[in-house]
C-alpha cells in the first residue's frame, strides 16, 4: 500500500492514513436555486461526495447540472439548502472554497493571446502558488497534459483538444483537493477525448476528488466510481454505474420485425403494433419498458431474456413475424433513457423517417437471425 | 487510493498565498503580456494619431491659421494648437480597448475563470486598469514625441508633459469606464467598436479640439468632457489660460484652466466609474439573476 497524504482543510497534517480520513469533498442538503425570473433551475439536490471519489453527474440538457456545479464552485449563490465544499460553506467561506477547488468550465476558458506556459503562470499566481516552486510546477503540468513541446506557443494556435488540456491543467495548478469538470470533452474527437480521460484518471489516482458532468454515458461508465442522475432539478438515481444498470436497465431484448408482412403499411406501424402486443403480453412492472423503433422493438426488463420465448409466441399469434432477436446487457444509455429522459417518445422517433426503409434487409440490425 | 503530490507548492495554498498587491501585479502582468504579444492595435492607434497630426495640419492648416488669428492665437502654429486634439483622440481610442478586453474575457470564459480564483476582485480590476493606463502613457509619449519632431512646441517643458499625461489619464479613465459599461450592457465587440466612433468624433468636433469654436458649438461644448480635457492640455501646451467654456479668474494663468477642468473630469470619473464598478461587481457576483 503506497503512502497516502490525507487532505484536511488546512493541509497541515502530513500524517499517514487512508483516504477515508479525509472529510467529504462535497456535502449538500436540499440545495435549491431559483433565478430572479422565477425559473427553478435546481429544486432539491442532496448528495455527498467522499474525498477521492470520481463522481459523475448526469442529466439531460437543462436538468440543472451546470447550475449545480456553479453553486459548488461559488459562482452562484444557492437560494435554499446547505452546501459545503471541502468543509467550507460556499457562501460564508467563499475564498476558502475557491482556494481549495479547481474549476473547468463547460466552455474552454484560456487566454488565447498568452502561451501555454503564460496561461499556467497566470493561474499559479491567481491561486497564490509560491514563486519558488512555480517553474517546476508548470513544467510538471505541461508534461502531464502533453503540451511541453508547445509550451511557448500562443494558445490561440492550439487545436480544440490541446486547448481543453491546457484548460484542465490551469484548473490544477494549486493541486486542489477537488476539481469540477463541466462537460470537459464536449466537441472533441475520440482520440483527444481518450487522452483527456487518461489525464483525468491520473489526477484522480493521485488523490484528487473529481466531480464530472457529462452527456456522454460511455465517459461516465469508463471514469466514474459513482453517478447521480439529475432530472428537472432533482436527483432521481444514484449509485455505481453497474448498480444503476442493474437497478434500472435490466436486460434488453431486441426483436427485429419483418416489415414486409400484409399488416404493415410502414415499419413504424409494424413496430407500434408489435409494441402494443408485447405490452399486453409481458405485463411489465414499473422498471420495464417497451420501445418501438423502425423495424425493431426493444423490451427492457430485469428478466427480459427469460420472457423472450413467451413474447415471441405472443407476436406470432398476433401475426407479426420476427426475423431476428438479441438479448443484451444494459448499457448506461438504457439507464439514461429509462430514467432521465422520459420526454423522448419512441413513437415520435419512429415517425421521424416515415416509410423510408421499406426493405428491412437494407437496414441490418445487430440481431441474430432466427 | 494513494495521493502523490505533483509539487510541494500545494501546502502553501490552503490559506492562499494571495496578497492584494500581488493580485494587482498578476493582472498588470497578464494584460501587459497580452498587449506585448499582440501589439498590432497598440501600434495602429499610434499610427492613427500620426495620420491625424499630418492630415489635419495639411487640410486645416490654412483655415486653422486664419481661425487662430481671429481667436487671438496669432503666434501659435497650427500643429501646436492641434496637439491636444490628437492626444485626446489617441487617449479615447486606446481607452475603448478596455471594454474590448472585458468583452473578450466574458466571451472566452476568462472572466468567470478569474472570478473563481481566490484573487481579490478589486485587485483584478485595478490591475487591468493600471496596465491599460500604462499602455496609454506609452502611446501618448510617442505622439508627443512625433508632434514635437513635426514642429509643435510645449511651452511648459517636461513638467508640462507630466501634467498633460495626468489630464489625458483622467480622460482615459473616464472612457475606460464608459467602454466597460458599454461592454457589460452589450457584451459584443462590434458594439464597442461602433461606440468608439460614436463617442470620439462628435465629442472631438463639438469641442475646441481642432479649431476655435463658434458660439453655437460653445453651448454644446460646455457639457462635453473632451472640452475640459482639450482646454487643460492646451493650457499646459501653450502655458496660458485658454479655458473656453468657463470663466475662472481665481487662480493665476494656467491654473485658471487646469484646476476647473481637472475638477470636472474628476467628478465625471467618480460618477461614471461608480456605474462601471457597480456593473462589474454585479457581473462577477454569485447572485442568481
């Protein structure tokens, strides 16, 4: 077991111990934020993030993710509830909070007229990093984000990924206990995204608590120890990615339908009628769902696989032929669709392309042929 | 989970190593570096002032000489009379870049990034303003140097130049506040560009900047801050009382112009500066509005 340096509020203790000695990085009870125009961005958020955790905060657009993160970063004052970050009250001890956190905003925030090194130097000065260690600290960070060879190039000449990495590095100059990353990889190509992921993993392994918001469920799945899902300003689920998948997603049975049958005037119609048959046959409980998309029907339930044969029979009795099926373990996307995005109407999705693909062989589905 | 420090600096930052003067210096450094890296605007503003000196002398030179003679400045050459106008023009042009910097910071997220640091917000503002005032001083010295090379004379010598810079900085500070207010309200660089022109030319022409004023212009010029800037600088250039819109005889000579003009400029700075600081404080506050 490598030695650990527990972080306390005053960082004076250099004792050895485990990371559980550290206080909670974030402790929130009943956070509410209502804008002056009456918009309730956050209604009731209660959560705590233990020190050292890689925590993911998911939710659809407008759910209140960025508002919440801005409250934690002292950029917005909550209108209700108690919020403590690194043991400091966000409104009463604002400067202490600011000194103890790193914040990477959704939009890349760097000074494009300054070089990478100058951006980091400014951040060091802004966070009161001692002059004596500054040069060494800047070199370490430039290495960490792979910008050492372009250290003296103006940041305006960087690619999107390089700018993001520089932005992330400037949020870490003071070696904060906790870093907020608000959708840090939005708009990046997969390669740049993977590099940033490696980097975030590294800083978390070094003991920094990470609070990440993201729209990319794969990102949350890859990086996070624990997730919370926010919808309409309230937390609706939390747990580890695997827990969430088990709890909410269940298994997914995907059925590929033969759209050329007599009953079908379009793929969507086949899907709809199949979905109706399945809903009747399966008598799904709360966490199950049936979704119709073009030429396929997805049944999500904890025991979707077991029910497969019954459902196939029900479809055959209804005169709908099934050309393929697949049972899949749930992904976070399924979790997300099931709990965070109720507004998505699967029928509307099917209507989006009316009758464009009448020949279902032209649109192969990932399914096993029967 | 193990924690390995990336550096030893971290231990010093829990109570933040920030001091007010340190925070000011950091921001002076940032804005000065930005001007040094991108000196185009800095030099263009000097070039524009040079053009003005050359063009206005060429175009208005003869007319100016007649007007000057009629207004009692028979022994003053036109470029000397013109110098205060060009200094005002350069000051205003440069001052408006303050609002541009603010809008760019708002757009790039650097504004928010600065707010979220433990730096004193006042220090951030003071630092940025000091860097911008220093930039104006360097530009004005270049313009004064060019004008003297072209035949202008400053009767009050080096002390006068210091006074001229002081008056120009008051005008500069005033229009820095104006451009910050415009920037915060519009949040658009284009609008600030347009506002620069909107303020600069009417205010310069509705003052005794280029030629002595007619009676009609004088009425409007009374409420034009540039009038006071031009008169004060001109008094220092010519070494005599040249106040056009107020008649003060309490002091001797130059002071009859400079003291009331500076008083007016200081008062305007207090009012407009308060509005700018208030808006900036609101933009950086954590209130949910």
